[in-house]
C-alpha cells in the first residue's frame, strides 16, 4: 500500500513539468515575479543561464531521490537530453527489488531481475501504480533546462550561498515559488489542479534550489512540492532531489533487441 501511495504522489508531481514541458516559454518573456533590482539576482537570468548551459551539454549521469509519505523512490543512471530524451536507470521502490528501466523514443522498457524486458508506452493512458508511470515522472523532473524555466515567472531568488558538493565549490540559488502564481500562469488543467489543491490546503509558496558549478552547469536541484494529503486535507510536501555528474559524457542508449522483449 505504501508503494502505491508513493507512485500516486509521483503522478501528481508530474503535472508540474509535464504540462507543456516540450514547449516551455522563454523565461525572459514577460514578468517573472522577481522584480527589478532583486538582491540575489534575476530569476529570468538564472533560468536562461541554466537552459543555455545545459543545452551545450546533452548528457550526464544522474541520481534522483523522491521522498513522500515517509517513503523514498530512487533512480540512478545516464541520461541523454533533447527533444528525444533517452535514459537508462536503476529504479529502487519501497519493498521491491531493483528494476532496470530504459526510456527510448517515448517508450519505457523495464526489466526485473533476469526476466525479459517489458515494453510500456509512456505516452499512453498509464496507471500511476506502474513502473512506466514512475519513468514518466523521472522524465518530468530530470532536465533542469525544463524545470527552472517552467517556474521562472512564478518564482523569485531569495537566497544565494557558496557551498561544496562532492568536493567541488558551487553556488546554491534558493528560489521561492508562489503557489497562486504557479497555478495562474498555466492553462494545463492538471497543473492548475495540483497548485489549486495545494493552495486550498494552506500552501502559499514552495522552495526550489539550484546548485551551479564554476562552469555554471547544474550539479544539484531540489524541489519541495506541496501536495494535498487526501486523508487529512492538509498540505504536505514531497521532496525531489536530482544530482548531476559527468556532463557531456558519452552515452549510448538504445531499445533492447526485439527478441529480448516479452
């Protein structure tokens, strides 16, 4: 039951970025909520920087941790960004043996232990309780060039510090996103529903943090997304952390041979 609850929460989170993530508006077009003369810099500038720098590096190794309802869902592997996003990752769900997953041409292939690959169309109507649904949530959060610009108009930079991550000096940007503005800026009904429910449950803002290295490439993003607890009616938080390494590494991800797909 806890695993089903976790994946159900992931389905809700996906609306934040899946709502038009392939056609995210430019962060510099229109207001961004940060105002002029912001003490910590312009949110639109940060969004454009992340989009530009990630655009120059099409691959990376990533580690993702999503924590909600007292449980954690993790994924680690390589990703090839772009319009035809590809990834290969190991999924670790609560009380379940690790599962290998590939995303190629919009299709997820999952493999449990030494069983044949299973093919799941992530663009079809999926239950949030399937591993394919979990892969689609990864797709939503994995690209910082989609995540940060998506929140540019409803967020403002409220903090900046210098820190060390994995022995590397980085700059941490703290972004505060306005729930009401986040709901109003999109026309996607699922996105609006997520933010409206969070607002009705008492959430007014939520934080997103972005760590950039000396080359201004993301090394970590963290988002604490407010979601409505269906049992209590109150706002609760789901934390999504993604770490990036080896930007520009050689990545070759292809669909499994047809003979290996069950």
